[in-house]
C-alpha cells in the first residue's frame, strides 16, 4: 500500500483522531455562536443608530431599567457559558485521560529531532509508527530544552520538558502519514524539528512489529531492527545491573538496602515525612535523579543521585523495567 498524504480538505487540518472530531464540533459551535452574536450586536447597533438618530423637537422617553430585559441578558448568556464549560471540560478530560490499555511509545525531544522508543526495544528517529483505531500513549521527555509535541491532524499538543515526563494520547482513525511539529521555539533549527507519524492498518502494524519492510516508506525497514539489547524491559534491567542499582534493589519482593521494585509502579508509597505519593513515571524519575527529595518510609537517605549518569533512553528503559515488575 502506498502511504496517502493525510491532507486538509478545507480550512482545518483533517480529523485524524477521535478527539480531533470532538474538538472541531466545539470549535465550530463557538465560531457560529460568535458569528450569531456579532451580527446581532453590530446589526442592532447600526439599526438603532439609524432608527433613533437625532431628530429636532423629539424628546425621547427617559428609561431607567427593564427587569425582563435584564433577566434575559443575564440568564441566556449564563446558560450558554455553562454549555461551553461543560462541553469544553468533557472534551479536555477525554483528551488528557488515556485508557489503561493504551500502547505506549517513549518520545524524546532533542535539538532538533524527535526520537521514539518502542516496547520491543526498537528506536526510530523522525518517524513513528502506530496502529490505527487503537489508543496510543506517548510518554515524552526532553534531553535539552523545552520542546512541544504537536500533531495538528490529531489536535493534540503538549510541552516536552527536560527533567520530567509529560504525555499525550490519541486514537488515530486515518491511516497514512501525519505531520509532527515542534511547537515551542527551541533554537536555530526549531522550524526543521519535524517528524512523520505513520498510522498503520492492522496488517501493516503486524508486519512492522515483525520487523518487515513497509512499502511506501523511504527508509529501509521503517525503523531499526530490534536492537541486540532486547526489548525495552530487558534494556532497563541491564541498565540497573551496569549502574549498580542491583546492589540495593531487588525485583523479587525482597528488600535490600533500598525497597524492592516489585509492585512499585502505580502503588501508593509512604514517605518518611508522613505523606504518600503515587509511584508514576515522574516519581520514579525523581527517585533516581534526586533521591533525597522523597525518602521512602523505613529506609535511610543513602541512595546516591544518578543525575547525569543515566541518559534519557536509559531512563525510559529503567522505568519500563520497573513498571513491568508486578
Ligand atoms: Cu523543539
């Protein structure tokens, strides 16, 4: 199959995802609502200016107020604003809440390209492959400065910030190539920080996962073959061996100098200061880069910082590994 260019048919980019259609409905509602009130207000202004223009010897009646009119111009806008709020919130909520079974891809923003890490250990640069009609979650970080991951066809945009994880999720509905932009000025080659998002049909997705070449994509194989380091979880496990984490942490439930990774991800962790925290990507990242920030209850503040000693790719792999230890 030749990859179709997913291009706009009218003024807005095509609706390449579920959420894109929902945003557009809201946007068009706001647009036509604005048109309606523009015509009403400006039209009324012109009409009244002509109808009630200054006339000699005409004494207008003195009006102080009109309860009915005041009620109408308060109640109707209130209802309209409530509708906009509820509608906007419901789309926003859907946009920021990925389903639990979303397929995860790690994204790293770098001056000036995008890099993608998959669960099977593969890595691609400036192009990413996702299945059609399946929820996909991008877990994103930056190696240097603030970037912003933007797919106009999907109507999703999210800052990509050094030292922390942010995410976007979407369900792509249109197979083919979609354009990715960086939408945050990040240096001289910012405008060239582009990437291609390929939405694959089910059989193409199976082929790509099997490492087969996809016709229509210029670069051989459409991505590196699975690296010799194994899948992402294996790569992460290796990092914890090489960096010496294994001296203090186990993944079988037995505590060593530090707590075990088993069951950590998503769990509520009790800290020495009495508070609790959910162990998500950002908490684990902080535990590794800035271990003294939050000390796990029952353990001493003895873990050294690995800030600068683990790169973004390794960090993603370590977190994928910790996440897999259930
Ligand atoms: Cu950028």
